[in-house]
C-alpha cells in the first residue's frame, strides 16, 4: 500500500513538473507590452487604445498582448520608456526632440540616446480663437488685446511665444497676456474676460466646441507667416484647423496654422520583431485606424513619417523600407 502510494506521489510530481514546464514554455512565447498615453479625457488615451486594439487582433499570429496606461503625458512617457517601465509611449514631437537632444526637461539628465521613433500620429495644432467683437481678424490684430497664452510650463504657452516671435511681436509688451489653464479659457472668452486664447491640441476638441457654441460669437485666426519658424524648429509642421468640426464658429473654411505631432516612441532595447509587428498592423490597416478617432481623419502613410526627430527604431525602419516609404 505504501509502495503504491509512493508511486502515485512520484507520478503526480512528474505530471505537475511537466505541466509547469509547458506553461513556462507557453508563457515564453508571449510578449506583453504597455503603451503610455495621457489623461483619459484627452486624445492620447484613445490613441493608445486604437493601436493596442489593432495589435491584439493578431495575438494568435504575433503572440503580442498590448495594454494601455493612462499617464501624465509626454515627459512621463519618455522617462518611463527610458526606465523600461513602458515599451511604447505617445510623445509630443517637440518633447521627442528635446528628450533626444537633452534640452528642456532633460537638461540635467542629458540626452536620451536610446529613445527611438516609431511613427507620427495626429497633428496637434497651435490654435488661436478670438471673439468676433474683439476686432481680431489677423495675428497682428492681437496687439493691445487680452490674450491667454497658457499657464506657465504648458506646451501651448511655449508654442504661443514662438508664434509671436515669428511675427516679430513680444508677449511682454504687445499684448496683455493671461496665464490661464486651457480648461478655463473657453468660459473666460464667453464671459468677456479675454479677447482670444491659444491652445495646442488635436481636433475636434471640447474647449473649442464650448467656446464656439456660446452667446459670444468666435472665430479661428490664421497663423500662417511661419516659414522662419518651420526652418528653425524641425519638430514644427504646417497644419490647419478643421472648421467643419465647429459649426458654431464664424469661419467659412479651414484655417491655416502650425503645430506639433503626437508621435509613438519606444526604446532601442525593445525588440525589432515587436516594433515591426506593431508598425505593420497600424499601417496596413490605416483606414480602420483612422476610423477609431476623429483626430486621425487627416492621416496618410507619408504624414506619419513627418515630425520625427529621434532615430527610427530598426523594426519600424524595416517595415518602411519593405513598402517603399523610405529608401
């Protein structure tokens, strides 16, 4: 009896050991990646969700399981990628440039030389909205007006200051500058507390929907004298405001401006196979991807290779060469 019992114990141990090895081998064939985004109410979060959805549809083929994490945005994402806490992150293109070159938030830490670009996503336009009764039809008309350029440290504040410099204007002397957060600007415009405000954001956007739907009529103002700006900063690109998204605005057509891009970044330490698979799925199903959020409507394969300042990850580069997007 004891001998039979011991034989059974040995048999069970062998079975359990074999089963354990099988699970370990199965687990080794799977790759888990996390995409850092931004706040759940912004465009970055659904962007990460759209990318992960496309990759996860091919789980049986690639063995890649992608998840999305809501984060503090570009700076957090870069730092988390570099620390190995995230495999991918959505990063504003100017932040990508600054991180790779060790400027702005990375002056002390130095150049993030392992940062790699995968592709650009939606444009984030430097958008200027003015009240109809404020007498602002052109950028130069901002002189003497009360203009919100964004809270200190915000992306739009830096972008607005760059725009004023391109027009030979000074925010300290030519306007009465306000430093409100973007979330406060629409109400302040409707209340008559400011004449205009800047906001760097993907479209459509809730702030501008609110500001163009109130009793005080408003319109978008072009920022198009920017050739010197585009030459000086490689992370800026020409853009436009899709006015059709804002039926309450007084404009009749799209309004030219400039902007940065939301970009997908990764680390040189992430495998070529994973980056290749993710890139391929997004590019080969671009029409489906564009349908997942209104901000993606303007995307083309060519535009998704613009605005990148960190080196391309080899996995992404391999795909682009295969399909002839780069030589």
